[in-house]
C-alpha cells in the first residue's frame, strides 16, 4: 500500500493523526505540502508568518527525511487550482489513499470538498487541531454552545471522562533520506527571533510548564513580564498540538487541573478558549466571511476615520499603553493577550472603527495570526461576538495601563519618547512632557476617552431602538 500525507496547518510528526494513520499497517508513505501564495495574500496573512511557515516547513522536511519519508512542495496560486493540480499529480503516481488533518476556514473546507470530488482515491480526514473534535460538544438540543462557560464545562467533563489522545512519532520507514532545502517564495520578514521546528516548540513548552505554569493565573496579565507561554506561533501552524500541551501540563502537575483554583487551571482554560473559537468557526461559517456573530450588530454605524486608523496602526494615538502595544506588534509580529484586548477595545470603542479593519491589520502583522482566535478576539472586544464583552463595559486605556503596566516598564521599552517619564505620570504624560521636554514629539490623545465611551454605548443603544 502507498499512502500520501498532505501537510497543511499541522507541521509536525508528533501527535499528527493523518501521518500516524497513514503509516500504520506498514504502508509506504510520501508527503506533500501545497503552497498557495495568492491565497495567502488574499487571506491577508503576515510576511513574518510566511517566513516562519517556510522555516518550519524546512524543519518538518528534515524530520520526515529522518523517518525515511520524502516531502514535496507543490505550488499553485489559489485554492481553486488545488483539485486539478492534485488530480494531475496523482495520475502519474500510484497512491492508494490521501491522508490529511482537517482545516476549519470556509475556503479550506470548500477546497477540500472539491479535492474529494476530483480524486479517485479515498481521502481520509482527521482532527488534528483540537483536543475535542469539532461538533462533538453540543447543548441538550444538539446545537453548538454560544457561551463559553457551559462549553468549557462540557469540554472538561469530556476530557475528564475520556482523556485525550497523544499519538507518538511514527516508526521510521527505512533509512534516513537526504533532503533538499525548501523555501517559499513571496514577501517574507525575518522570524529568526522564533526558533523553528517541533523540538524548539517542545522545549519552549517544557520550559514554560516548569517555570511559569503554576503562577500563570497571577502573571499572565502583565505584558512586561514573561508570564505567558509564547506558544501561539507554533500552535497556529500546528508545529505543536494542544494534546502536547495537555501532556506537558500533566507531566508537570502529575494530573490535569480540572477545577478552578487548581494550579495550572487558568492556562488550561485558555486552551479551552482556543477550542471554543475553533468549534464556533466550524459551526458558524459566517465567521469566515467577515460577518458578525450577532447578526443585529451588522447595523452598527462604524466610523470611517482613516486618520485615526493610521494613528492606531502606527502607535501614535497619544495613549501610551496602546502605542507601546501597537509598536511592539509592528516590530516583533507578536502582542501580549492583555494588550490585544486593550488595543482592540480602543479601535472599536474609542475610535469606533469597524472590528474587521483591526482583525485584518492583526492578520497582516501577526506571526501567530489564525482566523478562529483572531476573529473570536476581535468580535469579543467589539461586542459583536459569541460571549462577547458586554457593550457597556468599555476598557479605559489609561486605567488599563495603570493596572497592568504600573511602572510603565513595557511602555518605556516600546515608546522611546517616554523613556524618561516617571512612573507616576507615564499613563498620562503630556503635561510632564510639555514642562520637561518641550518639542518631545509624542502626540496628544487623539480622542477624549470619556466622550468616546458614551458614543460607543450610544451606538449599541441605537440597535435596540431598531428592534
Ligand atoms: P498563553 O497565554 O500561554 O495561552 C496558551 C495558548 O492558548 C495560546 O498560545 C493560544 O493558542 C491559546 N489562547 C490563549 N488565549 C486565547 C484566547 N483568548 N483566544 C484563543 N486562544 C487563546 N491568538 C492566536 O493564536 N492568533 C490570533 O490571531 C489571535 N488574535 C487575537 C486577537 C485579539 C483581538 C485578541 C483579544 C486575542 C487574540 N488571540 C489570538 C488570542 C491570544 O491573545 C493569543 O493566543 C495569546 O496572546 C498568545 O500568547 P501565548 O502563546 O503566550 O498564550
């Protein structure tokens, strides 16, 4: 038997169901990756993530070669060309079945359906990106949960009762092969700050579990600290699986923390948020189509303030925590979760700019950009999503800064104009700057938060008047 494994957002050999099943029973296995640079661009994904993808693909290539499996990269511009390409490629080669792990976005699902229709060999598709399979957790009436807490309860009950899967690296097929370097074309920005490959991801996971997992609940909200795992770039490309996270957590704590208050529970809860958004994406295809989860919020009257949007993107809003976060994103391709919430709230509730513009900006700059979490995070912040922040709770960017970057260490790292500003005025530095450094160049606040907050609430109240 000869099996073909199609790698996509699952760039690993550990706990990879498609690879594992394809190799089971002693079949001869080859692997492909299909690059679609035009689709990448259409999905607005970041050049730094493309570089990270390319480097991780090379790491996978080397690991597969070690297992005696060759990896071929095929290229088409768009997903629409994939079925014909695969059909033609397979015509000249004898394979008995195609193996792949499921992808969740609507374009990926349409592509996969077309591929299944175009091929004459069976396509076997697995769940490789969630601990609990999409669609398998439902309310009593059989629907997908729309609120996180009952979803999480159900998820925890399932994992407590049935455990989780952890598939080993398949046995080598033969002698290690030599492999030629792979590299993807297209615009790339160096991602060298992030070591590539599963070994690097596993090491980071182990280090996090040893040093920070127990204190995560207390440390995770402070961007100047290293309190979170920074594993998102690896999880987004499937270099690491969530089951691996659970296994590392269990190894460190000797058991999984199933109850609130147990050490490590808060981190597990974040992994459940990740699954919640992925299950939602499958259950509600409109989320892949730039549509709001709550249909009534489609009527919100967003502002078309291009100048405000530019100031937000460039970190020139005059709100230090927002500016530090946005400049950090521009320079590193990554942003701390607390800051993502603050800047998303600022764009939608202070500048009243459509969450879709923020979502797209994040996607085009993040090394960990992925549709489910990005869309989920943006719709949560904007008040348009499943289990979203209540519309009348608007983050105050100054008090958020005071609470989570009290001394201003994070701000000073990213906003050089504020380097000499004392901690007690760093979150509202303008008077101090005007007195001590006239001509400092740091912008005045581009909006008045108190007024902007009232306007945001009024935008949502106007929806009620339409009912
Ligand atoms: P940790 O705190 O160590 O958490 C571990 C893992 O759990 C993360 O790597 C991630 O995979 C998952 N996770 C944690 N928090 C969340 C969450 N709120 N929602 C979903 N998954 C979560 N995450 C992305 O991976 N890609 C995105 O494009 C993305 N866009 C976001 C946009 C907005 C507006 C917001 C508010 C959040 C977004 N997130 C996104 C979620 C979260 O901010 C990041 O996953 C997290 O900051 C990554 O850091 P970490 O790996 O240190 O996370």
